[in-house]
C-alpha cells in the first residue's frame, strides 16, 4: 500500500486537499484488502468499529508515507487491534519494524537515534457513541485529542467517528477550543495538525469534517466530496 515518493528536505504543511486524499484513498485500500463491498461504510452495527480502526491506521500510514517518503527504518508503534497478523502485514509493509507496544498514543512513528525521534503521532476514536467533554472530566473524543496535544511532534493526526451531524460538530468545536487554549505552549510555529471526523451513517458521508492548522487557527470545513463507490 506504500505511496512513497522521492524524499524532500522541506516537509510540507498539511492542508485540506492533502488530508482528503489520504482519507479517500485509505478507505478504498481497506475495502480492497478486506474484500468489502465497494460502497462499504463503517456503520455503528457489527464489527465495523474494528474495520473503522483499520481505516484510521491506514490513513495514518498513508500520511506517513507522504510526509517521510522512503524512510522505511522508522519504527511504527501501533496495536494492530482485531486484524489478523497477515492483514497487519499489509498495513506495515515496507517498514523495518512494527511494534505492538504503544508509545503513549495509538500510533507513533519514531527513529530513536535521532535528536528529535518522534516523527508523527496519531489518535483514533472509532466508538461512535463515545462521550464529548473536557479531557479532565470525560475519557472520550477530547481526551484522545488532548493526548495528542501534550506529546511534542511536528505532525499530529486524529480520526474520529461520531453518531450524527450535531455530535460531529460538537467534537470539532471542542477540538478547536482546546487547540486555541493550548497552542501557545504545546505547539511550535512549525507543528502541523490534521484531523477528520466521519459520521456513523453512510448517508451523512458528505458531512465529514476536515481539520487542519493554518495561521495559528484550527480550521474546519466539510469534505469537498465523498464518493460512495470505491472504484478499482
């Protein structure tokens, strides 16, 4: 699944179009490797939470390939969850080491010998019925986002699934408020954040929210378009 390209000394800034592409491409990749229907969506019933988590992991790896091309010596610390060992091998192909022991967060890409070893961090919350609230009062969407804020890293990603449009907006609003509160002491001027909040229902897929940092503000807009069918 690697999308590796020629390396660049200048790391790009995350933007809406970049995040959208990773999201759409990773969904198609999950559909292909799990042999799911071409219109698959992680609705709230059945085992879709584990499949949604696999989607998030693929999204994070796709971003890593784009931001750190050909750097296969990075260690990926991420629990594979409920996918099988052979399925996990697909996601982590091309990297020299995959550790199932998490490093504080759901997903961390690291090279321990570097002066700044942590290259990319990410969190996912795929329980569409989870709670929304301050990180000190509720362990849910905002708790996961807060953990991203407190671990220093140039690139931080977040993917969440929420039941209903209003709850999606609530999650995004809380994220933006928390970012504004802490960006001065937990983010450097060059740190980048990219986030996605998807709905628990396929019919609401075009309500998907994309978040990214720009001008010291956490921007938030609906996805430009979310095709239902994944073509080969």
